[in-house]
């Protein structure tokens, strides 16, 4: 079974009990395990795949809680470290009526940002392995260079690199620097996943179409353009394959993108083919499955706790043929 590694932050999302109010009006929160790379690893494992999380949390109750939750969801936590130098990151969330979110992060710095490349330089990747990462951990800090270490290592072995920028502007003081950093790391990626509402910021273009052409000029093999409830487009220099989404009553979109890419990676790994070997029918199958997982996640609050298993996904697909 192909193994999917994720690297970056694991944190605690504090999800509000109230929906439809701003952050300053929320009266109470419920703790929920999260962090995009951790969510992706958990999604892969919960859908029956093999995944491992690379990262660091605090030597605190939240850090041990996160490690336990990932392990309980069958994620390999061999390369998940603890540090006394900083606390586990926290993110407070406010939810709008349509499930969209407002974030307030506590990580200046947090334990995940202090992961040193020396801790992970001996991970043995193979050509069958896949590495997924996001942009939250690309701030100027030790973890940025840990990313470069593992990306270089897996590429040297012939493995696949997948980048989902997962833009969080509030974490960066300089948006121009953020955009530049994302573009620098796009050059490492074989597969790039971008949401339609991130496209213009990442590319600096005025239209989605111009953004697509710009990204296809980069050395990526596949652009995965997600469009929320409207589904996904798989785009290469040769073709565009559109896969419609599913309509559900959404209450929390916190893990929608992470669950989508986790499901995508699980299905892509199952096909056991390189990108240009997959037929249009296979891409549509992957897209429908991934869209279904993302739709299901939005019907519940939280991230990892909202992830469906394989049986739930197949039942959803059966009902929504």
C-alpha cells in the first residue's frame, strides 16, 4: 500500500457552540483536534489508507491529546515530536450561517513552528510514497526548513509531492511575502490543489482563467481546482475534467478542503498509476468520491471528528447517484 505522509501543524480548533455570530459574540467553544496536515493524514487513514504525520506539538496536555487522537485514527505518529520550548497551537473559530469560518490563531511561536530539520532527516522515503504539505508552516521558522528537507528527500527517491497552499492570510504580516513564498514552493509540487477563492491571491492575476494558465506554466503535472459545492476540476496542459459537487446542508466547512485532498490522495494511491496514466473515467471516480467526503464533513462540526469512514462515503454515493 502506498504511504501518504503529511507535514506541518497539528493544533486544537476551538469550535463555537453558537452559529451565525462573530468571534467577539461567541460565548463558548468546544475543543476539537485539527490542523490541515493532521486532518489530511486522518482522512486518509479513516478511509482505509496508510498515512503518517510529521510534525511537532507541545509537551502539554493538548499535544498529547492530539497525538493520541491521530494514533486512534490509525495515523503513524512515529515522526510526531514534543517540545517544551513552546505550547501546542490553538485556533479559535467562528461559524457563519452557511458554514464559512473566521479564525483567530495562537502560535507566536507554537510548537509546530519549531520542528527542526535534524529531527526528520533520517526518514526513509520510497518512490511509492506521497508527501502532502500546506503553506501555514512556511513562515520564516525552523519548520519551513524541515519542509524543504523532507520535500528534497522524497523527490530524490522519486516520490510524489502534493501542495495545498490552504491560504491563511491572518498568519502573515506581509501578504506580498506570503504570496512569494507560496509561489516558491509551488515549484516543488507535482500536484497542486488550489481553491477558487485562493486563486487570485496566489497567482496575482485578475481572473480564474489567467490564474490557471499561470499555474500551468509552473512545473506541476496536475492542477486540482476545488470549487466548494460546485465540485472540482482536474486540469493539465492537455485537458480539463470537471466533476460536479453535491448539495448538502452545510454547518461547518472547517475540514472540507482537507478531507477532499485526503480522499483524493487515498483514491489516487489506490489506482497505483502515474498521473498521465489515469483515464477520464478514473478521474471522475476520484472526483466524485472526494467531493462526497468533503460534502459529508461539512454536515458536522469540527475537523478530524467529522471525518467519515469508507462505509459512510459509499452509502452517500449510493444515495446520490
